[in-house]
C-alpha cells in the first residue's frame, strides 16, 4: 500500500503522454475537512488520528484498531489520509458541478475504513465521503467495487438506504479478508436488495470474473439508473498480487472498464488495493486511457522501461489452472450469479 504505487502509475501515464490530451485536467487535491470526515467518521476517531499525526501511537491507538499490523501509526497519518480523501472529494465536486464528466483519484478507494476505527490498511473511507457529496445534492449513486476484497465499509455506510446501490465483486470471504461479502448480505429496511455481493472462488480466471460481472452488474446498474457511477478499481485481483488469490489479467480488467465506459452516467473512479506495483501501474494506466478515451500501445515507453524494466502493458504469460479446478471455480461463480438472480433481481424487476 506504499505511495510508490501511485508514483509509478503517474510516471507510466506521463511516459504515455496521456496528460497532454486537451480533454485531460490534472487537479491538486485539497485536504478533507473535519466536516467532510464527519459525514461518516466519529469525532473521537477523527480527533485520535489527528493526535497520532506526529507518529506517536502510545495514546490508546489500539482502541481505534491502530498499531503494529495492518494499520500502523505513521508520521503525518492525519495529513496524508485527509489528502487522499480530499482527492476523491475534489473529484466528486468537479463531476457534480459539471466541470468534468469523469474523474479518477488513484490514491482513493480506501473502502474498509469504519466509522470508529481503521481497517484493512484504510484510515478514512473516501468512497463513502465522496458519495455523501452526491447524496447531499439529492443524487442517486451506483457504487461498483471490483477490488479483490469485499467493500465492507461502503456497504455498511449505505446498508439501509436505496439512495445508493452498492455492488462488490470479490474473492470469497471464506478465503480472504475481511471475511464478509456473502450474497445473503442484501441490505435492511429501505436498503433491502440494494446491497449486492458477488463472491468468487480463489484462482477464478479473468474469463470467469468478466462473465460473472456481465451476468449481474450491468443489468442492475441499468435498472437502477443512477445519476452518478462510482467505481473502486482495486487491482489486487491480478494474478501476480502477493496477498490475494484471483487470476485477473490486465486484459480482463480492461474489459470491465470498457463496460463502465459504455454507460451514460458521470463517472468517478478511485484506486484501491493492489500490491504488485507494476500490475497496479499497468492496469491503472489502462483505466485512465479508457476513461479519457485514449489509445495506448502495448509496448511500454522506453523511458519507463529503462527505469523499471517493464516491457508490455498487457499480460503475456497467464497462469494455467488445472481443468478440474477451473470447473470448480466456474461452478462457484455460477452459484453466486444464480443466487443474485434469485435474491436481488426481483427487487429491480429483472427476470
């Protein structure tokens, strides 16, 4: 989760000269205000993170799930977290005002953070806070999370409302943190049927992931007909990722992005997980090219190759999975899709 991922992505985009397109705007983030953070997080939690900003974690850090492990206290934790969250807020405001129709904050997508504690490398939940910007304007939002991990914090925030449709496609919680994201997590009250989870078996291929996405997500978005599309584009689903177990490829990732691009809604995208730095740089460059409607070559520019030794944008060597095991992963995906059709589709009048 180190910021080097963002630097390497930015440098690859620069190497491809994608920022030189006249339709592209680069905007500096503004740190999120406490008022912004309070739309999801508690006073006590926000104040604690501010206290920990000097890197001293001695003052009851464990009360907020901070300390050694996934959520370390580090110097400038409050400043850095406000800045990455602020990037998503700036992007949301630019879309809401009509200044742009698409925006991408690669430092955002920190979907695990909870109201009162840090979780899964995430301090402040910028997807929730950005979505709240839209809700304050009376807009309806579809949030699609393709990170390998379940988007649990975002689901929690909007579990009881139909103003946000949350969809998470992820490796099953049976095998991966945070252990949630079952199809049966449907939402409550007015939100029943507006929380959608599509768990997948470890080592599901790109073909299976894209198939499951097309069998469920697109129909739901179109029936919901949101004012705004918000996507979390974590690429820890990539087969090279060191802490997860799906077999997504750059090509499969691009297929999903192209489906998002066909939709007629203003689009806010955020980064998220991804722990193989070059998979992150390559795939988020693909995402940016799709969002900005630019074509880039498979051959990595020479200046980037000389620095990082990466040849190709797309994956060439893709893992081979035993045919019997692949059949099991397909069966698991089919079952998840079938359950969504049974439990969720009737809410939207989809047959």
